[in-house]
C-alpha cells in the first residue's frame, strides 16, 4: 500500500478522533478497500475542487472533521487553497507533491505518472509550506514518502489543530488509479539521501531547489480563530439573540 | 500560404490519433499550445513538446483548463495560430472562454478527446457525449464549427481543416475526437507541404487609424491585426460596436451578436462536409461520426450482405448540422439508424431534421461501446420491421443491456 | 412535510425577483448558499446573507464560481439543502461541477439569472440564451430539471419547488430566470409556513452495514445519508457501482459492459410526466400556438392579444418546466395546429426542440431577440399572422425578421455618432 | 515631476490633451464614480508609461472584469477586456507567444485575487514577465458592494451584512511568497511615487505587482460610513506610512488601521522565458 495512505490511516488512529466523523475529500481516487479499512467517509471529486467541496461539508455540518487530499500540486485548486487558508477554514489539507523528483534529479524521471514526465520541467515549483503559511495556515509541515512515522505524527497533530493545516508530502503522485499502490524504491533512496529535517524552520527557507537538500519538518504551529468561531463571534455580536450560531446541531433539521 | 517545411513530416507514418492531430496542427502552422494534462489527451501534449523545438513552436502548461484556453486566445492575438487539447472535464472548464473566443472572434482550435462521462466518468474509455456540449456549452448565443474525425488520418486532415475554418471565419473551432481514435495507431499519410492548403489569417491591410477590429466584410467576418503592430485596438467580451467599445444597448446587442451567428449560419453549405455511401437507393441510412464509424461501416457491409438496401452518411462536420441533407434523405428513406456512444445527442438533431418523414432508430451507448456492429445490424432489422411512422426516437436497446 | 416557521418570513411584500428567490430558498429549508457576486443575480445572494443567520443557515462568498458550486455539493452531502446563485459567465464555469453533481446525485439548486451573452455580453440586461446550456453544458450524458419563472412571485414559489424536485430526484435543478424577472419588483405573497409544502430528503433508514449509496428505489432514485454518520461512504465522480466504487473500463476485452450512468438519464426521462409543468390557454380551436417561457411569456400574452384582436385563433402554451422538454405535448399539438410561434430572447434554442417534436406536422416560427431587451409584442403578433397565413410546409425554422433587426441593419442605425 | 514634464512637452499649441497619446479620448468620460481612486491610478499609469521609456507600440494591456477591469478600455494601447479573473492567464498567453511584447495586467482585487487568485500565484511562481497593477478598494464595486477577499475584518459589505468574518489577504505577502520579483504598495494619494514605481516596474524583468489602495466612495465608504472620496484620501494621508523594504508579512490592513506603503520586494529571479529558453536549448543539445 502507498506509504502516505498508510501513514494517513495510522495518523487518524493516533489522533484519537471518532473515525465516523472524519470525511476525506480527494481529487485522487483511493482504493475502496483503503477507505473501508480506514472507516471514514470518502468523496472523490473533480480535479482541484477538494478543498472547496470540503468547505461546504464543514459549513453544512460543523461537527465534521474534513481532510482534503490534493494530488494536482495545487494547480487547479491553488485558489481554493489560498482562500481557505485566509478564511482559516478548519480542515487538514494533505498535498501530495510528485513534481520535485523530476525537477531535482535532472535525469529522465521514472514514469510515476505517464504523460507528466516531460512537462514543464523547467518551471519552479511552489514553496508550498510558505505559500500556505503566508495565506494564514495555522499548521504547515513537509515530509517525504520516506518519513512515514513523522508523517503519522504530523497528521495526528494537524487533526488536533483548529484551523487550516497543510501538510505537503513528497511522493510519487497517485495521479492515476493504478499507481496508488506503487512506490518506487529508487525514489525513496533519493529522498533518503537528499532530505534534512528542520522543525520550526522559517517557511521562507524551505524552498526546494536543485542545489539544496529538501527541508522537511513541522514549520508552522500557531493559534488563530478558525472561520466558524470568527463567524459566530462576529454575527453574535451584531445580531445578539436573534442569531443561531453554527455548530452543534442547532442549524440543522 | 506556405507552410513551415520543418513542421510537415511528409511521408507515411504509423501514428495514433493524438499524434496525428498534432502533426496536422503543425502542418497547419500552429505555433502555440497551452494545455493542462488530462487523460486521454495527454499524448497530444507530449507529441507537441517532442516536436516543438524543431518546429519552433511554443508550449505552456497552464494551471488549469480555464487559463489554458484564455492563454490560447491571448496568444492568437499575437498572430500565432494557437490550440489547446483536453478531454471532457477540461472541456467543461473551458466553456466560459469558448464564449470569449466567440465574442472576441479569435481564431483558435480546441481538441476535445472525449471520454466516458459525466464528471470524471471512465478516463480510459471512449465516449461521444460531449457533442451537444460543443454546440451549446457556453452561455449566450453563438455558433461553432465542430469536426468529428473517425480515424488517425482524419485526425490529421481535420485538424488542418479546423485551423483553416478558424482563420476563415474567425471563430474557435472544435475538433471532437474520442479516446478510441486518440489511441488507435494507424497509417497516416502526410502529404508534401505544398500539397497542404492553408488559409491565411485575414489581416487588415489599410491605414492604421482606419482599423476597426469588428468591422465586418461582406461575409460578416471582421479582419484581424497582431498585437504590437501599432494599431492600438481595443477588444472586449462585452457587447461592442465595430471599434470594440462596449455599448450596453439592445440595438448594439443585435448589431454585435446576430452577425456572429450569421457568419456561420449563412455559410453552412460551405462548411458542412459529409461522406455518403450508397444512399441513392437506400431504405435505411446509418448516420454516424467519429469512433462509431468503424462499427457502422462493418454493419453496413453485413446488412448489405443480407440484401438490405442500406446507406451511410458520415458526418465530418457535426456543427453546423447538415439540416438540409438529412431533411432531403428523410423524404427518400424509411428510417435513419444513429449509433452513438451516449444516451442520445446527435440523434435528436436527426429527428429534428427528418420532419417526421422517416423513423429514427437510436443505437445507444451500447454496453459494447465502439464495438457495437451487431447492435447496429439488429437496429437496421428493427427499422425494416417497423411499418408505422413513429413520432419520436425509437431506441434500440441491446438484449444484454436491457434490465 | 411543512416548512419550518423559522425559515418563512410570512407577509405581503413589494420586492424584486432576486430577493424573492432568496426568501424562497430559505423558506424551502436551504441551509447553505455558496455564491459569488455576479450581476444580475447578486441581490439574491445579498438577501440570503441578510436573512440566513437568524435561521441557522449560512451564506459564504467563495473565491470563484468553481469553488461555490463545489462547496454547495459538499454541503449537500453533509445533509443540508443547498443552492448556488449565478449568471451566465459563472454558470459556464460551473459546467464541470454540474456533471459531478449529476454523477454523485447531490441534490442542489442553481439559480441562474440569465443576462445578455455570449461572454461578458450585457451584464445588466436580460437574455434567455443559456437554455440549451442548462441541458447540455457539461460533458457526458446526464439529465437535469430546469424551471423558468416569469415573475417575482414565481421566483419565490418555484425556488421552493426547485428544492423539492432536487430532493425528490436527487439531481441538479436549475432555475433559469432572466434579468427582467430578477430585477422586476412586484407584489410577492409569502404564505404562512404551514401552507408551504417541503419535500424532505430521502434519507436511508435501514441498517448501516446494508446501505448502498447508489442502490435505486423503484423510481430509480437512491436514498441518501449524511457524511459523518458512520456509513463509511465512498462517493466518486468516476463511473461507479451501487456501492459507489469506481468501475474500470473492461471494453478492451471485447465484453459488454453495463454502465450504471444509464440510470442518471432514465430517472428523469422516465419520470418526465410527473416533473413537467405547463400552462395552456385557448388551445381548443387554436390554429397557431405560441410557445414561450420566462419573461417572453409575459410579452407573448400581449402579442397574442393583438393577434386575437385581428381574429386569429391563437393558443398560448407556457413552459414552466423547460427541461425535461414536453416532447409529447408539442407532438400532440403539432398534429392539430398549423404552426408554432416561439418568441425567445436568443437566436434560436428552445425553438429547435419545438421543431424536433413537431415532426414536420406544423411550421415553426422563431421570433428572435438578441437580448438586452424584450420583444416588441407587435413582432410576435405579426409572426402569428404570418404563421396562420402560410400555406406551405416549411422544412426549417422560420426566423422572423424583427423590427429591431430591420432598424439596426436596414434602418441606417448608427452606433457611433 | 513627471506629469508636469509631460504637459511641458506638449505645451504649445494645446489643441490636444497631453495624454492624448495614451488615453482613448473618444471613450471619455469614463464610468468611474466621483471620488473613486481608479482615475488617479490611471493617470499615474499613463505618466509611468511615459516615464518608463518603452515602446508603446509593443506594449499591451489586459484587464478582467469590474470597475478596474474597464481600465483597458481607456488606454490607447493594444487593449483587452477579458473574462472575470482571467486577465493574467490571457496575458500569459500573449507574453509566451510573443516575448517581445510588454504586457500589463490592470485589474481589481476581486478580479485578480479572488477569482483570479490561482492565476496570480501561478504566474508569480512561473515569474512570467508582466506587470500587474492591482487596485484594491476593499470591495466588489461593479456588482454593488459585496465582500471581497480584501475586505477588512468586521467591515460591512452587502454580502457580509453583519460584518466581514474572513481575514483579508495581504496582497504583497501573497505575491512575495508566490515568487514575484517586484512588489510595491501605494495609495491613490501617492501619485508621484506610484508613477515612479510603475515606471520602475515596467523595466523590471519578471512578475511585478503593484497594489494601489483606492477609495470606493460609492460602496465601501458608504456602507461603512467613512465619508466621501476626499475623506478617504485624507485618511490615507494621515494613516499611511512609507516603509521601503518592510517584511511583507507585516503588511496586513485592518479596518481603518495604518496602511504601510512602499516598495517591499525588488529581487532577481530567472523569468519564465529565461528558464524556457534554457530548457529548450538543453533539449536541442540532447537531441543532437
């Protein structure tokens, strides 16, 4: 099984949350067996819209714990990422990044995702943790597919946070259905040799460049009022008793 | 107009539909592609990238399909023939900019490699369910030209045609193929460069200060200039006058939008292309396009062997629809059989244009996709059996498919 | 089920159509609207934002239309009734997601206040040119329900009905109003809650382990649960089986492969008779029938009056539900009447459907209008007069040359003074 | 002193407006309300174009939708008024297809940062050579005063009738963290500095962003009872502070709080076309 998915499932278990309350929204199709084993609800939506879909789930039922998987390197869904960060929408985003290997290795990449190998190898990737941090995420981290244990802990920590959390995972991208179970040993070896863990590093310094080692770690961990709290506080202030706050079962039929 | 010699790979090659499409684009003089990778259109982008350096063409992978088409329209105004390639979900995302392309009257080509829908559907299975979307997908009134190739060779030819149409009528043109043709490898003959007819861009040749970006010629098509040639023109997606300045009046809306439709509607006869086989004395005519061509041709043969008088009408240009041709055939034949890999799209157009003069039998999706020869043959038999003139489409549902 | 009194602002108002739609949404029990401002639909979003928090509902302005419709579908699966509000350009952006909505069978409503198009067009003025887009705009095969209200009161009533239909058939329902209706101020009566009929969500009540998210009932519509209720849902936009698990392409092996997507179209097509709502008037001895919808209907009434004044027998058919299209009704009428006259604020959309369903038995005359205004009733009356006098069967849609067209292209109208 | 110099140049005989070469005089008067800051920004832009000493023939301007989206229609360059939020994507196509052109995207906060946010961050990441001028008036004005991603917390708008509940974007920070090479912020009051900034950025290779804080007298200040355009200008005068080189993360704007302006980022990074050409020559070599 893909180490990220395993780490994710273990991470949820470590967090001690009620599994049935967790909803995973993803633009990558997971194997149904994985979801069954994890015991969570799962939505596979159109490319790039996982975060926006998750926003609706969260506001429709504020008791849910939403996890969004994005596997498109924030291309289609970049806007939803920055805006949800700004709102501090309570959700965990796991961004699976398969771009880097090709960027750095400089050699023809293994065909982790057919068709993607030749594209835009000259483009600089996002510094995802920094971007997330700059638009307001309360928790950012980066790990590789090799750091399964750290990733598990990180997922458990992030699920504990109230606010928008982003974990970037460098991995062969499960862009297509069949690849979800495959991991390249060559790639893991590459991660092993080329990454260094620096917790609490300023996100400005964690950009991935061909010259330097990949910095992994937990970078941001701050407290900020999540969207629903801000919403309830502001509207409660103005509307007083007339306002029915979000959360609990109050607003639902 | 001469084509870039390096761009034309004269000779006989074994190419997949997607590859042939790009060769066609290069032969037509395409120099810009903006796209976002999506199954099953990826090979077009790969092929383009592989060949772009020697052709001198530019490529950019945009962040989504919305921006891909926006970039294509922008690039087209710099004077480069531009295109994008996508599949269903991406095509849906492009809908807003299809409208912009129509309103700015920008020549560009969109390749839609259809897959099974709706939504994410089945990415590696062929479908033909974007046909109506190609015509009606964007808001507001417009007409498009859509070509439906049925083989890699046609992918090559039609892509060139698409560029020519787009330059001639200053409009986005859609080449709607599908996963089957896109991945099918076949012999493709690429003629010498001087044997390829290229329609040049209709440039404005007059005085700089006299240029009006939307002043129409007699055929309702306005003339273009390139950015950076000093014309200092303005174009807008708002309803505009000849100068390209917005005017929010009913009269201007009529003035602007009606001719955009006329430039296609009044030239339907010049645009529409189809291939007829044995329709002269046919009792039944199979109307087909794209991936179902193979099965339809096979079915035609089988039916003929059984002694049935059956003809075929292959739609090369699907939009604008060959209304007149269908209406004319309807008066002669007993029924139309329309196989499609969807649940009824072009068949309703056939129904419309047959004016109740012929029955319309629809061979739906079929659980066999493109391999539905036997379904088509059975449908032909059903059509023959049906003595009454039925109102509405008769759907042939294969035995295994009925539940 | 009756509406919740908390959601219903009972009373008689003088309000515009957009506002009425906002009131209607809340009365229907809408708990979530994800929207993005776009003229001329913004007032509906503003209204909902103002009245929602007091009823425990929420309005969020998303970053774009792609986000707003995705959030709406998410909220729908979280167990609440949802809607999004937009106009042409935003509607075009939503196309991909509408396919997802059809596929995951999320009930939600889209309010589209149409404006003059294509592209940015005329944002502040009316149009009816998104009608075909509503049916065909997303890739792949699916069916939707589309309703065309013609007054603020109807925007209230039919917003509620749209919610009811979406819950009943678990499909996206479009309210295809236009700028004229959206910005028209009229009397709107909001009835007491007990007079408003609400369709509850079709929740599944059986044992958890037996739940199959896409196992249909007899009417081909499956039952729903809420995310987070422990059903271990697997919902995907890929073609899926009853469990919701994606199915793979097996066609390469040359086998037959039954696709469950058939049900998505059948659940509407086979229930079409129950869904379709029409009004007709003066049909008994009609020689010509005017088919119209939305604001064009109200203009057509005047056109018909003029024609009737000249002694022509005209029937008036109004499509309240535009999709699914009333094939049978048109076909039936076609065998009785001489011609159909279709006034619509576009250059021909629904008219082609009328042409299709008339099966060559009646002529079809289109009275077009490019948008940014409504028809001149005289044009409609003249088209009726022409239609009744035309002896030949014409094998195409006759496009009536309107006064506006003559004025602009033949009357020497100068746009730039 | 630049606007003055422009006038001097054309001072005799004055039968045409000094900005005749840059503005489309046949489209005036413009649509902006009294007290709006967009006109000021356009004037500064026109002066900046003049000062930048670039070939105006090879310059084009792209706008999206909105009040600021109309700017392209008043500038006498090759000008494009495109769809909502897609100005940058459209401009990317122009720039990549013809790298000789100078491309300017002039649009509003809702257009560029809300619906166009994705194109904004991606173009910055790619470092596509263009200048983005973003008018920030804290609200969607064209549609009648809806909440924007720049509306300060607790400020009122028609779709946040009980106060905005979403923290606003810090546009310079977003641009900086996505990779823009030149980031500045001015208000509509800082005409001279804005002009200089525009001229400077026009000659800067790479993705440059200039945010212009502008009063919206019709919606933002009316809904929030902040007076008219002049009152807003007074507010900017009293409450803006120039801090060049300030760390972009400190540039948040609250409701009627201090506004820090200045040039914050000015750095070098290979542009998209640089990387593209480098890559292209690499592949060409590899083929040989």
